[in-house]
């Protein structure tokens, strides 16, 4: 029974501390800590790991010691470098790499790191590193905290509130211009706003289900031209985009796909282009259909160039040039298109030609 009036002798405390640290009990206790703890040698190979960073059914290998961090975590970019983790161009913008580089220079490192896993999942980690010397050799202590849930909640709340405020701004603008608009135009705006609010609530649920991998797609027939025009019109009703020029070229074919997901992908593609473009620069939106492959394609082009450092992080979750708590747009385009619409995402960017995003999706059966 605990007695607050009694304390151990300092000599006893010192002996207890030494015995625990030298025993096999200490590593066992560390296995149950919330944080992942790694010790790396100066070749960035894992020499100690308190527990595997990902769930047992997602383990890439059972032998992480000797691997480098990205190999141990199952990072999708490991294979992009000729020498594995730390050797690809993507590693230049990796938070884990930046923290390790700081500690290799004798400093403490603290960064956030977004890792796309080979199993299709993702991790958002807070990384702390510190160099130390033991028996004449240099090592790096790394503590990793999984902040994926916190970042997801922050991102969802910011996006949801941002989109709801956009809808509120449309209604405010309608109130101010009510006397100048025709009854037909007013009805169209009200219909679009009510549909947008409903869509924003559905999108919040959609994003949450995607992140928790509980999404159940509902495939139906969708007209390519109609959904493209609907997205352009909906964004055009937003006050911030009301005077922006969109050049629309649409197709009239029907495909079987997940309407809500496709609409969200197109909204993010067009919105990203509008936000990246100056007031006088047009955004080009094209939808089409290839009858031979039965694939639909959607292309959005704007005149802005994406710097190489941003290109490397473009599809990372929680990465955004728009501020803290954003970063769903480009990430969602890739995840929704490739995982649920069974399509492909491509982009090209050039200082003279600007940036073009294209998604290509097949017409699916309603049982897929």
C-alpha cells in the first residue's frame, strides 16, 4: 500500500534504476508504449525497434532490424530509389529524412512525416530524433508518434467548415443581388446551393469512411457531360469563383461509376485549378469518352506551374500550400480515383504550358 510519508534511500534508487535498465524487462515494457522507438546506426539501419510500426496483418517483413526506416514502415517510395530508403527524389521532402539529417549533423530533429504504405494505407507521424554515442559509435534515437487520427480530424473539420462557409457566402450574395436576378436564375442558385450543402455533408461522411476504410461504393449510370457541367456550375456560384472564366468542353456519353465519388474528384480538380489561377486566366475543363476502351477521361488545365518540391509531395495526405489543416484535395483525387473508381490519375506541369490533371476511369458493372 502506498504511503506518501516514505521514500527509498538514494542508494537503493540508483541500484533499482541500474538493474531495470540492464535487464530484459525494460525492452518488454517499451513494446507496450504508444510511441514507436527506433535506434539507428550511422548507416540508418535499425538496430533496435520496440515494436513493429504497422499492424501485424500489414507487416511487410518480420525482420525489421538492419532495414532502413522506410523499408521497415513499408513506404511506397522505397522502390523509387536505386538504393532503397533515403535514395529516391521523394526522400528529399520526407520529414523523417529531414529529422535524421539534422541528427546526423549533431542536432535534435523534429518533423512531421506523411508515409504512403505499400498496402494502400498511410501514416502521419510526428518524428523526434537525437544523436548519441555508445562505446565509441554514433547512433540516432528516433521516437515516432502516430498522429494520423488527430490530423484526419483536423483536416475533416477544416474542410467541412470551409465548404459550409462557401455555401453560406453564396446565399449571402444571392440576398444582396436578389432584385437583379430573374426568378429562373434564383431557383437555379437555390437548387445548386441546397444540393451543395447536401453534398458537403455527404462528402464529410465520405472522407471519414475513406479514411477508416469503411466506404461502400454505390455504382450507377452517370452522364459524363452532365456531371462535368454540374460541377463547373456549382463552383461558379461560389462568390470567390463567380467572375472566373472556365472553358468547358463536354461529352454526352453515359458510364457506370460511383457518382458521389466522381463528383467529389471533379470538384477537387476544378477547385484546385481555380484557386491556383489568376483572375484573368481561364481554366479549361474537358470530359470525353473512348468507345474502344470504354474509358471516360476528365482533364483540367490551368496556366500555373507546380515547383518540383511540391510535385514530389502533391499526393501526400495533409500536404497543402493553402495552410494548416488542409491537404485533402490532391490526395483524395488519387485515392478515390485509383482505389474506388478503378482509374488512373496523371498530371503534367510545365513553366510555359501550365499544369494539366487528367483522370481516366472505366465504365464498371453495377456489381463491381
